[in-house]
C-alpha cells in the first residue's frame, strides 16, 4: 500500500508539473504572437487539453513506468508555428525557456516551504537523502505525507527543469540556443534541426546517457541551499 501511495504521489506531481511546463510554453508563445497553443486550449493549468494532445506521454507511459519502476517517465508538447519561430527566433527561444522556468519556479516554492518548515521546527535535515526523500520530521499526523509530497515536488521539478535545459533537440535547451547565435547561424541551425527527422531521437539518447552524471552535482548543490551547513554526497 505504501508503494502504491508513493506511485500516486509521483504521478500527481508529474502530471501537475508537466501541465505547468507546457502551459508556460503556450503562454510565452501567445505573448510572443503565436496563438497556436492558445487556440488549442493549452494556456491552462487544466491537464485535459495537454493530455488530449499527448495521451501516451502524459497518462499511459508515466502510469505504466511509475507502477513498474517507481518513477514516472513521460513526455508532452505544446504546438507552435514554425514560420513564426523563423520570423521571431528570439521570441521562440524565450518560449522554449518558459517551460523549464516553470519547473524551477516550483523548485523554489517547494524549497521555501521546506525552509519555512525548518524555521518552525517542523522540518529536519535528514541524515541521508535520496531523490524525493529530502526532509524528515518528528511531527505526527499529516506532516510526514505532506513533507514527502513537497520533497517529490522539489526533486522531480529540479530533474525536469535541468533535463529540459540540455542543449540537444528536441529539448528546450536546444530551442533556446538562438539567444547565443547570430541571425545567419540561427537560420542554419533551425534548418538543420527541423530538416533532420531522426535528430530528436538521437538528442534524447545522448541527453539520457549524460544526464545521470550531470544531475548528481545539481541535486546535491540544490540541497546545499536548502540545508546550509549540511553536507550530502
């Protein structure tokens, strides 16, 4: 029963976090002049329009993986107009960054909640940490479950934000690269990534191979801000 409850927590956090991520993309695109996702109903924290677009990535696959492995694996997307992105590459780049920014905002909110709990004497820095299990408490009642939820919110959104910032297509970090490129280099880059269909699969494969090594220091550095003076490895 505990494993089932844990899987439900991870899936609920995944669904909410992914919905916010895609809604942020859609909102930023609309602010930049592309109403494609807006007309699809995706400027919304209602998960239904996002699920309708990617039912396998937001429901079937994450539910299957969370109950088999304990971790939700899935995907989602917000549509945008490629012609708009060609005309306004800087706006498209900020649209790409909006999704990870939403995840990092949730990390900050979860971190502030844990810091507030520590100041109130409710949250204790644990002896050891692992992904999703980053807080302890001596309080009873609903506090252990609530802190576990916040710990999963912190950990999973840190992962989602960091992973999507990797500069490999189709991840958001790749979409943000025009902020660092000249206009002519941006045009060549866009032609390359949009004209090479298999590139997305290759990008995900490379990112997945590198991410475990990259995420370890990110995770423990974030915990250092969460619990100043406490060292974890």
